[in-house]
C-alpha cells in the first residue's frame, strides 16, 4: 500500500510574507558568513585517524608482540624471529583472507638451524581494494594499514610494496603512533580546534 503524504498547507501569514522563503535564505546567509571548516589540501594536511586504512606496513620484532599468540605461531611455523625485522611468521593467512590473493607473493627462507624467516613479501596494491581483511587475519599483529595515503606515482612499480618498504613503514609507524590511543581523531584537542574554532594547527605527518 502506498502511503500518501500531502504538503503542509501554508497559513495566511506564510503566504503573504514568504516566511518559508525567508527562513531558507537565513540558513544560506548564516552558512555564507561562517568560517570554512574544509582544509586547503595540499597546503593544509590533516593527520588521519589511527585506524585509517592507508598503505600497508609490517610491524617489526621489538619485544611488544601480542602474547601468547606470537610465541605460539613462531613455534608452529618454526620461525627464527629477527629483532628489528618483520614479525611475519609466513602463515599465509593474509593471502587466504584476501579476495584477490594473487596480489600477494610470500615466501620464507630456511636457515641452517632448520628454522625459517620471511624472505619475500610483495603486495601489488594496484589490485587491492583496501578492505582490510588481510590485516584482520594476521595472527601476530604484523600486517597493518598505516596513515600513508598520498600514494600517487608515475610508475606501476611504485604500487608494489616489498618487504623492505613494509618494514620501513612499520618502523616509522611504531615510532610515531603505536602508543597513541585508538580514537577517531588524532586527539580531542585537535578535533576541537578543527570543528569548533576552525583554526588548523594539527601536527604534520611524516609519511615515511
Ligand atoms: S586490503 Fe583487502 S584486497 Fe587489499 S590485500 Fe588486504 S584483503 Fe586483499
Ligand atoms: S598473516 Fe601476518 S604473519 Fe601470516 S603471512 Fe600474512 S603478514 Fe605474515
């Protein structure tokens, strides 16, 4: 059944003095003279929230791996963790979770003691939808998405993230933002500056 909705009839005052029209103009005028809340990108840049889904990175072994998951997976996959290098345990769960698994190229190298380390980890981001399923699947909090979002380039090669790039992004992230609470905005003060006073004084992101 279709419910019929009728226009509210105007009363005499509204008809004579165009009250609705004046109310509409008042809103337009108010917005016209208020300060802008948009940013002048690329001259002003906001720091994306911590949970932003940007370029990927590999967190490195630094003694703060999620426990007991990390030790269990290291044991299960016979991995030799390397301090300062990727936490990856070569479990392929990220690749299995991905709707486009062929964008991953992952391999491990055997060491003399019979254990292994990750030796190849390439991601072709030209095929990636940035859905984050691979990140959710990683059992050792290695693969993550960073705040790096200015990723345009002149070559297709730049869209391939290799192990070295992933580790560099991971190290930078752990220094810059690992300790930061997970909030929508970088901090409540910065959000207030933007949305209440409209004066942008947000910290600059070092995207490297
Ligand atoms: S973000 Fe989605 S599409 Fe991209 S690699 Fe991860 S799972 Fe695959
Ligand atoms: S899920 Fe994590 S640990 Fe496993 S292969 Fe992918 S990045 Fe490495």
